[in-house]
């Protein structure tokens, strides 16, 4: 989303009570510090129950973050699906150090859970305040499908064939995928990118990092699973 604040341009040395940068900065700070309430979807609940059963830990759906904290490196990935999020990522204002600009802009990466877009937008607008306008740069529908059907069964069978100890469970991804475009065509889709990762690898920390990478053996495992899926489906 793009947030825009306008004010009265002027010289940087003057007393000034209509500064677009100040107005925007306050709005961005409120949004960036806001913590949305917990909202557990069916998919996330199913994941937490299955993961907890495999790991022998207790699930408390009234305080799911306690369970997520025990999941190790994937806790950051799963934690991003427990609530809506809004993170300021870009700021832009001014053209000269001694000139107060008439406009200031910010970009906020906002992610909302399925069925919560209207509530999410309402809260963002309240946090931004009446002097800041908001517009979507890119707004994609949040999707959730039941974890069932022939495709789900085929994915699970392909995975278990390569790793008999595996247990297929659903989870919700906080990122965008081509599944959103397929949904507009009436196609139900599931993300399936199997990797068998070393236990000591903090895979989540590599996302969009300078040294983002996938272990070679993990990739080879995934290729074998996907080949089984394609050949047997």
C-alpha cells in the first residue's frame, strides 16, 4: 500500500506546523508498531495440531504463540500466519535538505488472512489518521482451501514414497503465489515445494537474504518427490 501525506511546503528554517514528513512519519510509526489480534484459521489450526502431535508438545489455541515458539527455525514462517501484519518498507520525501516538502510517501507491506481484508483496511486507515491517504499498489485476495482431495492425496503419497517418516500437513503461506491467478479461473491450487532440510539449518533466515540458497541435497530430494507426483498422477 502507498500512504501519502500532504502539507505546506516551506523553508526549513521557519516555524512550521503543517509538515507532510512529520504527519507521515507519525502514521508510519503507528502502523509499524501495531500488533493485530490473533486469528487462527482452519488451516493454521490443523498445522499446529499436527506439528505438535509429531513433536510431542502441547497445543494451546488460546495462546498459539507458545506452541509456535517451540517449532524452531520455522516459527517465523508459521508466526506470520497467526495474525494480519503491516510492515513499513519504503519512505520518500523532499528534494533538498533546507526545504520542507509539500508531500511525503511511504510503502507498507500489508498481509491479511482469508476473510479479514475489510477489517484489516479499517484498522490501517484508523492508524494512518485522517490526514494520510491510502491506496493499494497491489492487492491480492487471501486464499484458503480444504486440505483434501485427489491432488492432496497424490502429493502426500509422493512425499512418503521418498521419506517414509514424513507426515503431510497443511500450512498457510504468508507470501503471494500464482495460485491467486489460478483461483480467478476457478482452479483450486496447493503449494508443494518439498525440501528435506538439515536439522541445524535456519532456512527461514535465508529468505530474501544476501546469501539466499537451497542445499543441493534438499533440492535433489524435492525433484525426486515432484517427479513421482507428476508420473503417478
